[in-house]
C-alpha cells in the first residue's frame, strides 16, 4: 500500500518556511528534536485558506496527531511511496 509521508530533513525545511510565512500550524523546536530521523505519515490533508495544504501527520508514540501547514508550491516535498514497518 502506498502512503504519503514527509522525511525528517524535508520536515525541517518545510517547518522553517511555515514559520517564516507565519502559517498557523508549524512544529516547535522541541517537537522537531523528538521526531529526529523519522518519517511522518500523512493521515489526512485538506486545503486551508486557499493558499496552503493543512496536513494531519502521525509522528509515532506521543505524536499521534500533528497539524502542519505546507505552501502549495512546496508540496513536492510531501512524498508518496511504500513504507516498511521500521520506517514509520
């Protein structure tokens, strides 16, 4: 089964952009540290404010629901592919 996911390195890039653009939903530095090296699975996504996608992400234990805004032009960093159990 294919999933949408965000790699940690891309998450850091997208988070910097979200903070700079003053989006409503981005991750705090402490959360980013806890998620180091993980792939975050997309649970749900929808258009928000007509200018960005709002993603509901799963980051593993303790981070079952994370809201995260991504500009439409940066959506290429949200990937689609196959995951093994160890990757999530």
